[in-house]
C-alpha cells in the first residue's frame, strides 16, 4: 500500500481509497496522555497513554458507537471542534480530517481535543 500511495500522491484527494485491517493505535510511538473536552456537557475526560479515546469515554460512563475498533469502519467518527488530532484511521480523507476524528484509534497532538459530544 505504501508503494501505491507513493505513486499516486500527485492524484487529487479521494481518487485512491485504501483499506487496511489490523491498525494498532497502541503500538504507535509517542502515545502521550491528553484531555478530551465534551462540548455539549462541558465535561473533560483524561485519555491515558495506553488508552484510546473510545476506551477513556467508556470508562467515564459515556456510550459511544463503535464496531471494528481498528480505524477501518467509520462507526465511531465524531466531529472534532478544536485541537490538533493525530489521525491513525484508514477512513477519513484529508478534507474530512479537519473536522472529524475516529475515536477508536486517533490521538491528540495538542494537549486537548474538543469533541461534539
């Protein structure tokens, strides 16, 4: 897939679609803790270095839809209102990444993410 991505990098965004099975968000380097703020309630949830946003939300008692939990299905896609995300999914296009995040695999580059939850 990397070779195809390299060879088609000059094509318009959305021209090539990749699907990968087996994304492991916890195996990526530099997982750091961060905070997620839920816009609708104003609540904050701490996401540990060895935890996904989805896991942290569920541990805090929040019900969030998901299916594959590997960044390939899109069922946990959520609006990202503020903060800089590290997108580790295989679903969102570059355009979608500006305002969406996949809770099961993505993390924060900034200290806080604000979600439309």
